[in-house]
C-alpha cells in the first residue's frame, strides 16, 4: 500500500498560536508509540503569528485514520478545536528521500 504524506496548516485565533503549538507537540509525542506514523513534525511559520504547520508521513492512509480514533488523539482534538480558526491540508504520495 502507498504511504500517505500530509502538510496541514492550522490557523489559530489571535493569541492562540502558542497554545495550539503546545497541543500539537503533545500529539507529536504521542505519535512516537503509534505504529504506522513515520513522521510527525510541528512547525511554526516565521512570518505568520497565527499559523502552525504539521508535516506527517504515514505507512498508509488506514494508519493515519486509526490514529484519529485513539483516546489521546480525541482528547487533544477536542482541546485544540476552540483555538483553530481554519485548517488547510495537502495530501501527498511520498516517493522517497532522506529520512524515509
């Protein structure tokens, strides 16, 4: 099965970016133990005080979908939802490169 890559831009409400980034970093820590998660990196955009980007690579789309049903994921999503003004996501098909 093909790997799944995601670039997700979370736009936080004014003054909420840092808290949103903390929650996403907590999610990243939890992904260490999730089978099928090859990469989960939280990024801040240097010139944008409201954006948080998450870069993900999954072994396949079903591994990503299964991660969303974990209790810890559900809790973090619930906590983050009020901080998020918008979400943009790009799905990719990773082919290879350093780190893969």
